[in-house]
C-alpha cells in the first residue's frame, strides 16, 4: 500500500508522483553513545516496515549540526534507508550551512528539511545568516552544486510566533515560492485542523503535497509539554481518555496508539499524501499504528 524504494540516494520529491501514501519516520540525534545504540535498534526495527524515508532533526540553535549530518549519512550508508537531514537558520551562518550541505551532498544525502528554527528572545542573526526558512531555501536553490529535494514545515494550528493565521499562511506562500518541494505539518491531534489548513493553503495557491505529522502519545505528561511548545491543542475526548489513564502507562500507550490509528486512517482515506511519524526515538507505538493502517 505504501511507497518504499531500495535506492537510498534519491531525491524524495519524486515519491509523491505515484499517488501512493508516503510514510516516513523522524528521529533526533542522541546525546550519548548508549543513546545512539538504542536509536540504531529503533531504526533497525522500524526499517522492517519499509518507510519511504527517515529524517534526522537539528538541535536547538544548531547544537547538533554535526551529529545530524553524520547520523543522516550513516543511516543511509549502514542501513540502506533514504534519509533526510533537518537544517535550521538559528545558530548557523552561511559558511556553517554551506559546509554542512557540502558534507551531506558528498555523503549521498539528497534531501533536506529547511527550517527557520525557534528563535530565543535574545537571538541575533549571524552576519550573512538567515532569519527565516524561505531565505535558507533561496540560498540552497541558488547554488547549482547542491542537487537537493527540499521539504518545509507548516502549522495547521498556526505557528506560535505568527501574528495571525493569515500572516502565517502568507509566510508559507513565500517559503513554497522559494522552492519547497513538499510540506510536513507540525504535530496535531484533531484532523479537522489539518483538513481546514489544507483547504486554506490551496486557496492561497499552495499546490505542493502537504504531509500530515502524527505523534502517537506514549506519555500524557510528554504530550502536554509537546503540545504547549508546538501550539497544538489536545481535543477534549483525548484529554479525558489520558486523564482516565493516569498512573497506568500501558493504558496511556493504548490510548495513544488508538488515537493515532484513528487519525491516520481518516487522513489517508481522505487523501492525505502521506504520514510523517514523530517517533521520539521509540519504535513500539509507531510500529503498532503503522501495522493497523497498512
């Protein structure tokens, strides 16, 4: 049912031409060697599901820039999975970004998720650096040496730093016009927000694929923290079910899997071009959701 490819050094924009759902998993670089060993077990476990690709996040302020590039290349080389590196503007100047892009290209990585990043209150753009994702995308597109497919982020419930939904959508238009090949949404728990957002995006002239970002709940405390950071709301029904599961991690996990499965089924039934799973470097919940919808 889902798209997967054995040739890992490929540009991912072509995946969406098949009309089949594109399923991907997101990981973050661990801070310790033990964490890397655990992550590799998780990736190896999820590889058996044949995802179209996996992505590796970029730490706050570019703090894991080197780890992101190294891990993305290593995943492709050692696990034969197409991998996409995240890249943000915050904490990086043109030289840093250029060196990282050169490293990725030399390592066979041909896909980047270009992000603005979260700006600290006292953040100042480095000389020659970038403030927003569209500037980063324009910079990458201007260099013919970087033959890359570029994804971008979008926010069904509006970016927390945007002045209004309309302003947020106008910024997204600029990002797409700069050369974004497809979009991945921030996590959300109410599908109505996704479908409403897609309708508004299409009306604004955005015609690239908009992939739904889904995070299966594994911890009530963690999901509330993630929702607060991302601006995502937790529907009343989901909140009530999580409250009733307090003190029982297995019940919380079942609730998270059931809710994410329900979301994914409806999203795919109604034409979402793909699902991007925020795995939190764990395989169990994502594996169970995937198995229920494939």
